[in-house]
């Protein structure tokens, strides 16, 4: 696990040094530099595998192929065996990075398909005078790039690129328009005009002229007929178990996040069953008396008591949020108003272990969010409007479950239009709601930019007709890759902790994409087939408890304890710093919120995070 950066172009070590230094939090154990003819690669290392000889960047025997790598290749043992049998000679003891070097010599760009892992790879091919940048299938590890005079620069985070003197920090206002709907900046955009990011599963090749970018892997939902629920349950269990086995490979102790929900609890259970001893598990707790958060603590207790883990609880209080918000936004370099609890719990994890397994990705593969729950009922009602009429018959109750008694809500969503328009109604703000807060200058800068059109293009790229799987495709392409995985990566690496998500093993991902939506949500039961697969691993009550996860009670805090902080941050003098948001319109929104419209809480938090980001960077 590392931070990587570098460039093709002039500057050498003098220009590379500050870029590498900006990523020290991603790799406090070591730094590495490789400078060639008009090219430079740098790394910061968090030593996990091959502590003694795994330094980076790593080259082949004659120094013509050089790799800087961020992530972990879980099947490096098996790949090394294959490559040694093919005649390759390794200089490290068991570095997973060196597998990429020799794998490229053996298979070329197809080496990417051989890798089971999470990765962002920078590879310099000396004989061809070209730079390859590759991001893993699901986008677990980040990779940004920018054109610079005479070449191209790259880095694990925007901050590394902003250290390059030829990269501008001018904001990308159309990209920020997407933020006010999605809570994040979607790839390939960034918050900065000059900086782009690779999408999940993309490969960039740069020699001269414009870079070439292609999608080397993309999730494809194609339901396989004839799979029984028993077969699916067994296969899911087998794939998840093997993923946990591989991801436990480490030369340092491995811990685990434990929210008390199905996903993280299943990972902890499998770690224990696979022979892990004295596993350290970690849960966030609060002293505000929130019933749903007290339940997290109680369910986590059932799991750690059953599997005898060494359990650590980390308290978070409302005053911790404003105290650390600047550092959180600094971890992203971009405005972000998604889940930030990882920052706080990883503070504690860093005191105990360098590596922790998590349950991330299960929701996006097996379905649990509101748009997932709505997908099948909305599709049924769109094809047969009589289902929404009175009285509710048995068939209507079955196909609309669990929304059979919320038909007014279904009618309202359907009235918005096609899938993309309906989905916009479930995001933070649609096009009209965003523009209502903009100043004329921001409206002019955004022009015809449309988040709804971007979402519509995602639906158009999905090959499945299954309404739930179409919703999951959109989330795997956007929410998971652009929000969930970035907050896990940035907020854990801010404390130099590597997080591994067993649910995102590409074998399990590809198998889940063959299952019909009816197996994933059955009569309102979310993640139904996954729950069947892991039920025997978990204590009573955990399987069908309401979903919560590592989500802090921000909405409750904004309404009362953080009200002064919110009003100060979004005051007219602060808004005048950029002139993008209309003070009167924002004041009216705040008045509605504090008069009792709690549905606005997430928008208020979104605006607070934007303002804090702007003040930090501009």
C-alpha cells in the first residue's frame, strides 16, 4: 500500500520531491524515487507485504520496465509461481509489486486481467517510451492525472498534482454542479479544471500527443437463467470465504471494522473461521443516546463475543465534527459530503493495526439502499398503472412490496419521467433545486451541464433489463466508485491504514451480476440471497436487523448542537468569498430547515462541506 506520483516531462527529482512529500500520510514507512530520461516515478510506502525487500519503485532486471504501485495484489503468490516457471527471476523475497513488473513482460497489458486485488499502477515502458496508468476493476484505489507542458503528471490524490508547478488549481464549476446532487465529484472529473481522474477499470497510455484511455474491465449485469437460490447461496458463500482468505495475507497484523451489520459481521466471522487469532475489531459509539446507534453497539457485541475478538470501541462526539472537518476535506482535496465516520474510527484503528478488512461493497452488489428498494415496485407500476389504484389487491401488494401502502410516493416519483429523472428525485437535489441556489455567475458557468443527463447515460450503458440490476449498475459505476470507495480510501489513508473490502473480489462481483434482482430483494427483504448465504455465521438478530452501518448522526447534530457552526459557515460574508451561491436563497433554505423541514439536512451538510472546502483551497 502506497501513495504514487510522477510525470513524463522535465523537472526530475527536484520537481518530484514535493509531490512525493505531499503523500506521506499514505506511506509513512519509506519513500522511493526513480528518475529516467524525461520521466520520474515516486512512491510513499506503507509496508504490508515483504517488509524487508519490497521497496518501490521496482524495475525488471535491465531497468527498462519500472513500476510504482498503490494497493495489494492478493494472488501474488500464485502469479509469482507461474512467472518463475516461465523463466522470470525475482530479486525481492515476496513483493507483490514485482509480480506486476514481470507479469507485464510476460503478458503485456493483459496482466491486468491476471491480478486479483486493488490497485493503481504507474508503469514506465522504456523500450516503447510510454507511460501506462491503470486503475483496478471497481475503483478501490484512486488515480488522478493532468496534462503538463511536455507530458503528463499523475498522483494518488489531487494534492500531489497540485504540487507540480504546471498544474493549475482553478476550480471546475461544471464538475461542482454534479457535487450538489451526488455529494461528490464524479470521475472522470475532479474539482479542478486541470485535473482528471481515471474511472474504475480504465487504462491510460501516454507516449506523445493526447493520452489514450480505454476501459479494460466493466461490470456487466447479465442474469443467468436457471440458477436456484440454493446454488446462488452456496456460491456466494464459497467466493466470499476465498476472498477473505486471500485478503488476510499480510506480513503485519490484520484487524476488521465491525458495525454490527450483516456485511462487516460476516467478514469478521469468516476471518475467525479461517484461523485468525486475536482479531482486533472496531466499532464507533456515541454518548448522545441515539437508539439506532446504541443498537449498533449491542449487535457488534454479539458478534465479538461469539468470535472472541479483541474489541475496541471509539467514541465520537458532536464537537469532533467541526474540529476535524477541515482535515477531512483536506484528505479529499475536493468537496465531499458523504459518510465521514471512517475518519474517526480509523483514528483508533491506526493505534493498533495497519490493515483492516471491511464490509464495503455488499450494499451495491446485493441491494439495500432506497433506490434499490424502489426499483422493482416502480418498474411494475410503470408497466401497469392499475397497480396504484384502490383497492390494493393481493397481486399489487406483492409486486409493490414494501411500498404497497405508499402509492402516493410511487405516483410522485413516476411522474418525474424516465429512470434517470426518477433517480434524480432520490438524490440530494435535482437540476431545478440546484440552480435555484446559484448566483447568475454560477448559472452561466454551469451552462447546460446536467447531472440528470450523466445518470441517463449510465442507464443507457447497462445491458440488463432487470430493474433492480439496472439500479445496481448505476451505483457500481457512480456511487460506489466515486463516493463510497473514495471515502474509505482517503479517510483511512489519512491515518496510514489500509482497508481491504472482501466483497469486491472481482470473482464475487461478476457472479453477483448474474443473479436476478428478485434474489437480492425478496418481498422487501434487502440483500436476501446474501443473508441466506451467511446466516449460519451470525448471532441471532444480526441477519435481519435494520441497516445502519458506520454512519454518524450528522442530521441530528446539525439541527441542534451544530446550528451555530452551520449558520456561521454559511453566512453571507463567507458566501461572498466565491459568489457562486445566492445568500438570500440559501438563507431561505436554512430557515425552512430550522423551522422543521428535516428532509433538508443532507443538503445543508452538503453546502457546509462545499463552503469549508472553498475556504481551504481558495
